[in-house]
C-alpha cells in the first residue's frame, strides 16, 4: 500500500507542478467550427497576412474551399496567387534557408499549430505583441518570449507597450509585465482586431483537423449503435439464462 502511494505521488507531483507553473493567462478564443462565415474570413486573413511566410503544407486549396463553403470561382479569384492551382497544397515560395537567414530559425508550417499548441494559445499569441527595442524586429510577445518574427498584423492592431509592476525582491528580475497597453491605435478597433484574430484561430483550428465535425457526428451514431447492441445483448443474455438456477 505504501509503495502504491509513493508511485502515485511520483506520477502526480510533476503534473501538479506543471499545472501551477506561472505564465501568461490565455484568453478564451471561443471558436466555432460550424461558423462558415468566420472560417471564410479566417482563410482570407491568413492568405493575405500569413501565407507569405507560413505554409499549410498538409491542406489542399480545393479541400479547404469545399469544407468551408467557398465556390471554385471564389477560390480562383480571391485565394489563389501566382501559378497556384486548386488541387495544390497550400505552400509558399519561401525557401527554408531564407527563413533561417532572415529570422534565425526555420519558419514553422501552421497546419497543426492549434494541435500542438491549442486554439487559446494561438488566439492570445496574436494579441500579445508589444514593443521591445532589444529584439531584432523591435517587438516581443507575452506568450512566446523572445519571439523571432515581426508583428505581421501591427498595422491593424496598432502598437502595444508593456506595463511593468514590481514584485518581491530587487532589480529587474523582480519586475514582471502586468498588462499590455495600446499606445498607438491601428486601422482596426480593439474589438474588430479581436474578431479578426478569432477568425484566423478558427480557420487554423479547422485546418488542424478538417474531419473534426464529421468525426463527432459519426461518433454520435456509433454510441447510439453500441447502446442499442448493449440493450439487445443484455436481453438476449436474460432470455438464455432465465431457466438456469
């Protein structure tokens, strides 16, 4: 018994420490994969502001268009650039070596961004850039410290500065960021920017698992089937064993 308790403590303690670890609080993204209008806007924003650097190399244009309600004509007119074709994967022309040269690291593909992070992380990340003159591109990020990319949506969001507060102890190590303050508005209001970032996050969540809604729908039928089979099997068992004492 004591050995069992000891093993349980060894398993639970790291999880408790991880859960209690300090870090920026993630904002709720409130995504809705059934909102096709949001997914269409997210696709538009991604193509215009993100795809120049980030690819979606496991998703095809025509699959994406079909799933989120974009016609082939709309796809050809608004979302295909250069010599891209409807059946192509959603890659870009940026070479990996150029990404490493310009940003100091390989630029990640974002197909699975909301799977290996989570939607709330992506949503908060896109809202959390702030001015930091010590960084190569003049910005840092609250949820991704020492981020290596520029703020691609700065023109829309505006300029944020970090507001610091002193904690216990002395020196710079005792300071921490309490909030971000918008000091120079962008072309969008804060509410409009939040909605835009939510649409991008919604779109990336769809891209990470295009079959999610269908999987859930099929799952309901599977559970109903299993429930029916259990009922039939249980009653069959009772019928077979009713005369056994």
